[in-house]
C-alpha cells in the first residue's frame, strides 16, 4: 500500500478532498465524490480536517462507515450513474484514516439529482448553469472515444464466455461474493457504464468500451474494423519475425493471449519477496499487457504492438498525449485515457490504481534484467524494456515449465472447475490451443498438488470424455 501521508502533506486541491467524518459519512462527502468524478478524479480522505490536521476516524465506527460508503456509491439515488470503489484504511500516529481513489469518470454524475464540479478545493453545484453542464458533457465526449454509443448493437450478441470469466475474476478479487454475480448481463453493463444514454442526443445503447471488453470478434469488427493487437517475436529473422500472433479478440481475451505469448518466449525468473515466491516476468507483463490494452486510442487505425527482440521488449499503441517525452516515475501525473475500460480492468484484478504500473515495472524489471524501462508519451505511446544477456528468448512452440504459465489463469481455472469442466472448456477459458502446453503447464501441476481430479460425467459421451473438478472447495 502506498503512503497516504504524502498526499495529505500536499493539502487539498482540485484532486484531493479532506473530510473529518469521525463517526459517519456526511452528506457533503457525496458532493465531493460527484465533483471528483466529474472533473479529473483524485482522492477522498476521511479523518482529516481542511487544514490537513489528522483527527482520525473513530475505531468503533470504521466498519460502519466503510459499509455505508460502498452501499451509497452503488445506490443510483445517491450517485448516478453508480461506480465502484472502496475505502481503504491506514493508521497514522495511532489514528485511523480512510481513503478512496476516485476515478476520472467517462460519465457525468449526479448526487441527489444535482451535478457538482470541482474548482480548486471546492465543490460547485452547476446543475442550473446550462453552459457549464454542456461544457462538461462535451469535455467527456471529446476526450473519450470509448463513450461512443452503438444503439443497434445487441446485448445478446456479446461473448457469453467472457461474461462468465469476468464474474469469476471479480469474485476472486473481492475475496468473496461480488455484486456482479447477482446481476443480469444488462444490469452489469449498466452498472459499469458500458450501456448508457446520451443526455444530449438521446441515443441509448452499448458503448464502444462495452463492445471492446465483452464483444465477439465479429461484433468488434463491425464497430471498429481496424482493431487488432500484434504480438511479434523477432530474434533470428529480424526482417520479418520468428513468431507472430494477430489478436482480434476482445480486451479480456486479448490480455490472456498476450500473457501466454510472453510466457512462451521469455524465461521465468522466480524471486522471493518476503516469504512469498513470485514470478517476476508475470509481474512485469501483467502491467505491460494491461497498459497496452487499456490506454490506447481506439479511434486510430494504428495497431497496438508487443514486440520481443533479443535484448529488448517494445510496445507501441496509438495515444492522445497528455504531454510529450519520457515519463519520470517520480514526477508525473497519470491521466486515464479510457476510464471505463480501466475501471473494468481494476474491478476484475487485471490492473491496480492509476499510475501504479510505471512504478511496478520499474521495480520488477530491475530484478528481472537489471534494466530501466522507458515510457515515452506522444501520439504513439511507447514502452521499452531492456533485457540483459542472461535472459534467453525461446523461439520454440513448446517449452517445459515447472510452474503454470500465468498464475492469474491458474487461479481462474480452479474457480471455474468448482463445476466439472471438460479440458476443451478449460483451454478456451485461458485462451490456449496447444493441448500439450495446457496439460504440462496447467492441468498436471493442479492434479499433482491435489487441487483437482479427473471425473467421468453422469452421462458419458461416446468418447468417454473425462471432466476436471476441484477436489475440495476449501482449496
């Protein structure tokens, strides 16, 4: 967890609001949440006075405040449209401070029917100022291509398997039941602003973000014909490539295909972080792959690219720049390029708070290769990750591994198999086509650890196909 004290020291401003809120969440807290959503996002901090002095939240009321806050921001009568965040807890000098990161929303939000905007450290009610309201809507639309509405796109044409997958992922991230599990597909889309109504034109329907996150290949091609992501290995054949995968799937499926591509062609390097053994490669490319997919400008036909070369990994994607040149990890202001898509990725555990990716890649690349990454802002956003001579890239299709290729996929499979699944269903879930790769790197390790077993269905098929099921739901 980062140190919230650094933010408190800088004081209130356009992206930071302090509230005392010792025993309850006051009404004006939601006015500040609304204003932050409508402006550039930021932090809401409870237990701190306007002057920055820390009074703390009463310990006996912490759980109640957290629960009431989460309930309210998911209540359309309090915040409309609703959104997802939660209050985190940090102790400073024996006093408890609660804080929430508020995203820069791609929607215009209201609280109690009123629209608030942020001006310096104040929340301004602009509901009756038609010019300011119009400017706010225009600002949101002009900045975010993901907001475009496709009124004739049908919800029942979205990818049903991806819906199942994201519900499992949200459940895992929440550490228990998640609201999405009780929602219909339509309710899920509405709650995440992937289905919306334009307050100016009256158009209503799926947004481009919704289609890109949950659509089929055919649906995405119809909405965005130039959409694709290129994964390229260029080691021996530097004029062309040694291996290439053109990915046309939705953003969730694309993430897993990119992760599998890097797993296939870059060495593992396991590292002890405290008492926990982690896969450093996966730590790095979790951030890289998510960033490549989340922050691209989809109105441009420039394809997103991930290129593995002998001594470097490079990515490129079209971008609406918020500045130009190399990003300094110690002095930069993260700016969400597609807030609805980024928020969805955070909700399913494929991304963290805005700006954390740069810091994590710097941290883990130093361990992996000793190199320092470069993040270059411009019309094309570029990431450059140097590899040292000790990192060997593999051009073969099948590489023996002792560990699963992707720990997040490993966890996903275990939850998926609480209901008996066929091997084909499991491979489809994590985007794998090679049965030997799946058997060696996923299925066999799970069986050896006693996590799953092979079972026959109640009504065996003519091929007597076995299913895979979790041995105990406690594991």
